C-alpha cells in the first residue's frame, strides 16, 4: 500500500480513498437538476491557499480533462480542459454542471448513491441509448507517478456503462494504448494518487453540502470529521492489517504441517541410508514385495467382491417392495374400474329411466290440455245455468209483485182499451220473438269467442316454450360465434377467452425459474387431426382433457394452480394432470386396438410431444378407442359382433359413444375446439344465428298476433255479453208489459190465475234449472278434480324426469372423476412396473459385474500361485506396495549403475536433515 506526504503549505489535504464496490452495481437514479455553480479543485482546497502560492506542475492525480457521451440527459458533453488550480463550472439549469461532477464520481469507481443523483448505475444511461461513456484524464508526473514506463505522463480512465448497469473499465496510457481493464488497477492508481471519490472533502456534492449545513446532529458532523481527517480510513487500514496478520498465522500453521512431511522425508533418507548396508537385502525385500503384490491384488479383488454381494442381497430384498407396490396399484386399478363400471351402469339405468318417462310425460301433458279444455266447457255450462237461474228467480219475484198489485186493483178495462191492449200485446210478442232470436245468435257467438280464446291461449303457451328454446339456442350460438371470431387472431382463444393470458403467465413464470419443467397445454392445442371429419368424435372422446395441462411434478402443479386462480376466478378451471415428463412415447403395440378399416384416437392424432401422447394414453386410453365413420357400422362392429381385441369403446363421426352393450348419443352436433375451417364455421354459425333470429322474430310476431287476437276476442266477448244482457233485459221488460196488458184485459181473478199459472211455470223451470245447475256444478267439480289429478300426475312425472336429470349430473361428474382416477392409478402402476424393471436390470448388471470380477479373481489367484504358491495375508494396498517396489527398483538400479553410491547417499543424508532444520526455523 503506497502512502505519501502532501505539501500542506500548498493547500492539499492528506485524504485516503475508500474502496468502492464491484463494477456490477444495480442501483436506481433520481432525476433532479440543480441550479448554481460547481467548484472543482485539482488536488487542493481553495480556502487554504496562500495568496501567492501555486501548484507544482509535476503533481500527480490532477484532473486534466473529462468528456461524457450519452450520460444522463446529454448526448455529448466535453471534453472539458481543467487548469491545475481552482476551476469554476457555470451554466444554466440542464447545461451539464451536475453531470460533470456526477461523471467524475462514477467514472472513478464511485457508487451511484455517492452522487445523490440516483440509486442505480444503469440510470445514468441516456434514455433510448444502450450505453454511456465517461473519459477522465489524470496527470501522472513526478516522483509519485504510477507506472510511468507504461502510462507516461497521463492516465486515461475510460468507463462504459451498459443499459443493464454493468461497468467496463479501460485504463489507457497517455498515447491511448490500453494498459489494463481491471477495477483493481484503478483502485491501486487512486490509492497511489490519494484520491477518495466518496470523501466529502475531496468531492462535495450539493446534497452533501446542504445536508452538512442543515444538519444539527453531532453524530453527522463527527462522521464528516472522521472521513475528512482519514481517521475512518485508518480504522479500515487497521482492520486490513489485522486480517493480513491472521492470514500470515494461517500460513505459519500450514508451514508447520509441511514440517512433518519434511520429517518423513528425513526418515525415508535415513531408511535408505541404513538399507545400503546390503544390496542383497534390498533384492530380497523386492522379491518379498513382489510376492505380497501378487496376493495383495487377489485380496483387493476379494474386498471389492463382498460389497457387490451385499448390495445384490439388499437389492433383491428390495424387489419385494416393488412387487407389493405393483400389486397395490393393480388392486387400486381394479377397484377404480369396478367403481367406474358400477357408476356407468347406474348412469345407464338413470338415462333409460329418463327416456322411458318422456313419452309418458308427453301423453300426460296432452291429457292435461284435453281435460282442461273439457273442464272449461263445464265451467261455461255452469255459469250459463247460473245466469238463467238468476234471471228466472228475478222474473218470479216480479210476477209475484204483479199479482199482488192486481189483487189490489179493482179497475176494469174498457172494450177500446182491450183492443188496444191486444194490438200492443201482438206487437210486443213479435218484438219478443225477434229478441229471442237475437239472444240465441248472441249466445252462439259468445261460445265461439270463448272457444277461440281458449284455443289461442293454448297456442300462446306452446309458442312461448318454443320461443324460449330457440332463444337459448341462439344465445349459445352467438357466444360460440364470438369465440370463433376472437380465434381469427389467436387460435388459443377457442379454448377460452383467458387462455392466451394464462399461457403468457406460464411462460413468464418459467423464465423466472418457478417451474422445474414448463407445463404443457392446453392439450387440444398440442396436436393436429389427421382426419378433420372425425373432429367431433375426437372431441367427444377427450372432452375436458382438451383444456387440461400436464405438469411434471406436484410442485409445478401448485405453481400452475396459483396462476390459474388469477384467470379462472369463477366456474371450472382446466384440469391439471401430473405425470413425469418422458422423451419417448409409451410402447402400446401390445395393448392397442388394430382394425383394418378404422383408426384409433391415437392413430388419428398427429402429436409432436411425447408428454402429450403419454398423458392421453394414461388419462383416456386413446390407443384402445376406435373412431368409426357411421353409426350403423359402429353398432355392427361393437354390438352385433364381438368387438375387436383390446377395444374398450368407440366413437362415431357424429360424436356418439358406443360400448358393447349400450349406446350414448352426442349432445352436440359440431366440434367446439377442434374445428378445422374457422371461416366456414363462422359462416355456418352466422347463418344459423340468422335463421334462429328469424325464427325467433316469427315466433314473437305470431305471439303478438295471438295476444292481439285474444284481446280482440275478449273485447268482442265482453261486447256480446253486454249485448246479451241488454237483450235479456229488453225481453224481461216486454214479457212484463205483455203480462200487465193481459192481466188488465181479463177480470182480476182471471188475470191473477193466469199470472199464478205463469209463476208456477217459472217456479218449475227454476226447480229444473236448479237441478241442472247442481248437476253442472258436480260435473264441473268432477272435471276440476280430474284436471287436478292429471296435472298432479304430469307434475310428478316431470319432477321425476328433472330429478333424474339432476341426479345424472353428479353421477357424470363422478364418472369423469373415477375415469381420471383410473388413468392415474394405471400411470402409478406403470411407473412402479418400470421402476421394478429398472431395479431388476440393475440387479442383473450387479450380477454380471460380480461374475466378471470373480473371473478376474480366479485369474489373479492363478497368477499369484505361479509367483508364490503359498497364500500370503497382506494388509497393505497394492498401490502402496507398487510405490515401494518402484522405489526399491530405482534404488537397486541406482546402486548397480553407480559405484560408490553408498558415499553419495551418505552425503545426501545430512542435506535432508539441514532442509528439515531450515523449515523448522522458518516455522
């Protein structure tokens, strides 16, 4: 570490530079501009200069110039040439004063935080640029110059800051030749020049000066004092010295360890010296070592054999565990398949029950409508009888009053009045006949209006249900049309509006290293159809698997679940299948279906990823499912004859599912996710939506027309009812007037008797109408009871169908869940079968290795017996014996080649002892 005294009379301060951070700092920048003036001193403090003093032109560390490029907000700034003494940099806001001071700190290795202009080095790069360049020229003259033979009279410090915050240093000589690119070289130069970029006495920024002036804390001022007086640097130097001392002590300890090795070497020299007593002894020892070497090799091989035997024994004992695991998962597969069959039969039974009840429900609905119509007719009859009865009772009361009046009347009519009354009666009777005809016509018209209204209401109810069905169908097609139009720009939107965003999030998470293996999905987007006409069949087979994802492990599944929760907040999320990713597709030739005319689902798909193919095999068994073009051919292959070997089920081009003993029709007529031609499908859907909307409009118009007809008929019916009431009132008045005229014509007794006869007749009619009314009431109650019973039966059957349909949904979900469980169990079973196979192969390899080593052992024993017949129990390793044999050979060879070797070794022995003593002294 180089230190030097500064001439205090010339105003320079003895400051020690604190080492800066590594060149790869990641800090943020604070874009603030300051207004004012920057004062720069080269190696001196302006306040301490005597009036007539001047700097020595040969001093080192003076800043001669600085230039900036793409630094902060300046594309090019400088170069600035500085004088040897005090320099003032003035200018308006934004002209670059603070940029020069900031570049000086950063360019000499200072932190971004030391500039009070930001927190990251990359923040100093001008917006829109990839890097920023700083070039600072430092004077390098005089006796304290740093490597003047390499740098000359100036050191040029160039620094490039990339947009990622990475620094690159280039230290050049005065001629521009690059001398070094290391940060350590720059630190050495700054130490040599005694430049401290983060010492406020050397470089005082506006923020630091403001903080110093505004601070009232004694602790802050003490920190400033510690930096300015180099006491802080001295403390760091003391720490460095103590660290160096610790390292030196460690070296001494290591040297002590080497001392023991030297002692061993001395001992070896002494042994060699003693062994020179007899060359024959060396050769005898060499022969013994050869014999030991032969049997040491045998013992070495025997030592290697025993661990292999032990390992084979352990591995064979572990085979039972794999067998148990395979049997355990086979039992789980069998149980899951049994549950699958049970629930499938249960679903089939429920479906058959629902199908069986639909004709009954339709018949009961027609029966309810028919009986409801008959009930309405009985109600109309009841109301008609009740109206007639009320009218008769009214007539009866009026006649009774008239009789009372006649009994009290004693007036007699004259002959002229009699004639006049007769004429009046004749006229009134004609009017009465006309009114009776009008009443009959009006009653008939009223019945027609009632029938028309009842018929219109039935048609309105039927059209309302049809309109609801058409509206739901149109809405579903509009939603599908919206998805297809969105998939014009992004095919992934066919699998859901949020699917592209989810895949982007998965890619970002994988880039961040959150996944061990990037999940694969949705599976429907990971393959292509070889036969587009079978798209609906494949989609009906795979169903929810088309939207599912594959993960390699359960940790990745948890990460994917958390990502899905952002984009699928409501409703069902895509399924996640956990299966270990493999680079090869399973070999399914032994268990796959082979048919000469029709492909399996696996054969119909063009799959590039083995992960996707293996997942479909595990989860759905696609190698065992046939795709058959027509329904009749599917029934023929699967039901009318024995199904092909390994064939579990089949799907038709129409999406129907066919088993050996049952048949399920598809609920859809078009592929939702695997449709080929998007434009034609969009065109077809637009046409269907247009047709549905036209049909809906027709229904609405027809409903409006029916409502209008009902309104008109009800209005006409009310008018006819009012008309009928008026006619009946007119008839009653005429009858009363006729009765009055007839009673006046005859004597009071005659009139009274006639009226009494008429009263009696009306009474008989009242009794008869009451009986009819009672019969009509009974008939109406009976019909109402029949209608209620029919409606109750219809509701019971309909509720039963609804309950069956509702009960089928959880069963379907349970069936899908169990189907997934079957796939998982098969996957685990296959996993342990493969593990068991690998385990057995490992045991076979160990046995082969044992066999080969036993052969080697036999060969070594034979060779050892040839060398030395009697077995020797050797403790040493062949390697150590071989080392000693080579050493003895070299010694013997040396002794045989050199005469007087004993004296030579005698001479070398004291030298080894001296080396040992020297090492001991060093320690």
